[in-house]
């Protein structure tokens, strides 16, 4: 998996780049089919904007962005959004067939006609 970091109108310190790379690689714990991560920082008007673009298998792209006074804070806030998106997507695909299973249905006792109460 690749982690690409790009900066517009500024640059990042080496420690910040290392922090971004380490945190971005931890996204694999939420969804293991990630193929590439691109982090873009834009420094303008005294604010830093962090945008995270995650490419996953089967043509799924996830995007999260956030603004803050410093690049590290913007990245951390965008990372929280990305984690939520990945968790929600993984839960959605795992619960794709969320109906009752055959064992759940078989475990229920059948209802006899004599047990059904009728109100007259």
C-alpha cells in the first residue's frame, strides 16, 4: 500500500510527515482492502486544510477533509472522519445479507393452530 503526501503553498516538517504516514497506515486496521492513500495539505489564509483520499478495491473511493490552524490538527480531524467512513462501509458490506439465518429460523418453535387465541 502506498501513502503519498503532497503539499500546496507550503511544506511539512519531517516529524509531521512521519506522523501522517504512521497514522495513515493504521487505516488498514479498519478496512484491509485499501490499495492507496493520498494525503494533501493546502496552506492558505493562515489555515491548513488536510484532505485524505483512500482508494480501495472494487472501485471504492473515500474522501475526508478538514481545516485547522495547524496541519497536524487538520490531519487528525480528517483521519477521524475517514475512520468513521471505513467502519460504516465495512459494517454495511458485512451485513449485506442481514436477514435471519436458517439456524435462527429452525430454533423457533412452530405455532400450532390450537395455541392461537382468537378473540370473538
